[in-house]
C-alpha cells in the first residue's frame, strides 16, 4: 500500500463544529468561530491582532497593501520560496529583489542582505523554511537601519520560536497558512498577525473590503462605507469552525509531529552521513515547528533517482520550490542575478512523507526504503 506524502485528518471536534456553524444559520466570515480562532492565535503568538484570511497568500497580499507597497518600491524576497512571497508584492507594482539562502537552514542569508538594500527597499520577506527561524535579529537590524519593514512568511512555522519569541510575532506582519499540508489546517486558510498596534484599524478596514464595517458593528458609526482599499479576505465560518477544532488540539498535534520528525532523524542520520546526504539543521537558539523533514542529496541526478527509488517501494516523496529568480516571471518583476545556493538546494532537496497520523509502521517502511538507497556520487 502506498505511503502518501500528506494525509490531512481530523484531530478533534471538526465535524461537530462545522455542523454547529451550519446550524447557527450564518456561514459567512467573521462569526463566532472566526473570532474564537483569532483570540486563540493572538494569545498563543502574543500579538495585538490576528485576522483570519482565505490563505497565507491573502495574508501576504494584505501585508503588501498595509505596507503601502507601490510602483518604484523594492521588496527583498528569498528566491527559495513559494511564489506567493513574490506575487503579493509584484501585484502592487514593486520590483522584487531576490536573495540567496543559507546552506544550513535554507533560510534567507542575512549575511548577504545588506548589499541588496537600496533607498527604494520598502520591505524584506523572511520565510522560516521548514518551521526553522531565520536569523531575525540581524534581519531586523539591517531592515530598520534602511527604513524597511519585515514581513514574516510563516507558512511553515506556526508555534516555532526564535530565541524564545514566537515566529510570526517578530516582524511588522506575520503571514500564516492553514493549507491541508500544514500542521494546523482547515484545507485552505491563513491568518495575518499585525504586530504594530497602530496598523490594526487599517488592517481591519482592508480585511472588510475597504469599508469601516467593523466600526459599524461596534456601534462606532451609524453606517459603513468605502473608506480605503481592501478586498474580500475573510474565510467562511465553516472553515473557521474546522480550524478552531484543530487549534484546540494544537499541543497534541505538535507532539505527534515531533515524534514523527525525531523518528526520521534517528533512523536516517547515520545512513545519510555515510552517503553524503544532509538532514535538516536546527540551530540551538531555534525551536522548530516540526513542519517537514527533508533530505539534500549530493546531486540532482541522485535526488531524482532517490524519488524513483522510493516510488518503486510505494513511498510518495516530492521535491520543493524551484528558484524564483530565474523563472520567467522572476525575470519580469525582478532580475536573474545568480542565487547559487538556492539553485543547488532546489535541485537536490526531497521531502519525505510527513503528517500527524503517519503510523510507526508506515514510517518504518519509508526509513527502510530510504536506507536501501545508495547515492551514486
């Protein structure tokens, strides 16, 4: 039987809460489940405001809008990232300046950030790859000195920490994902953490399609109207209900994923070292989110052979991001300056099956299949 790469699963009262949302007679956004999710996330992250969105992409687009990104501005984005990290700012007319990544954590290389800054730099996107923190102290310092804000792309890192601080609570904005491949999921969904209290009213207005609807709901105005740019970012109450059940079980979900990650690390460490294969690096000052487990094969040919090797043994493994800087759209909205670490990592990385309900027996099959592979390089 095939071991899937990903398999979303209920963790608690998802079905019950979805039925409750339907029974309430209101399934549009910003109902009681939406508010409950936001309150849980605000407390967990320690931020003044969280707004649920339809996706992490939508959260990133909100951050671009709230940062007043426009034509002539530049935004620094790691080339090793999902396309949304660049799209959100290109949609506002910004030029994307692609940054290379570190060879250990695969996060944006803070030592190469300063030369990319210019008087036009408006924002830096820090993507916490695999739920392991970027070097936020250096990124914040460089960005502040150049008058740029920091947007955390925390699609992988919910409940991860950097020097004791929750990921997504460190930059001006933190964008989160609840896609079905994420630790906490509702199929499709996201959230924007607003870490600057002065931006909350603007964020709420953008979230409500550019209207002051929330002020009307609170009795602060006698009618609501169009007051700024915005869009339809709210998820439905059905998605929020499912998400709330997942958030209730967040500690157990994280424990289960930690067990899966540790089994991989223990079962593959010696084999990987003997074959010139790298496993994830977790700096001592980082508490990872246990989002995924990857291997870096010696060459792209080894990577492709490894994926075929696992498929022949009924194990579904996948690669990850392709470099944004040398894509067609990357050249259009940024440039094709070389990012050699990104290019190397992208061609050699493979992700192993990883989900909360991955059984010990199935994971043992994955480990055994991997250990039977010998790199040709």
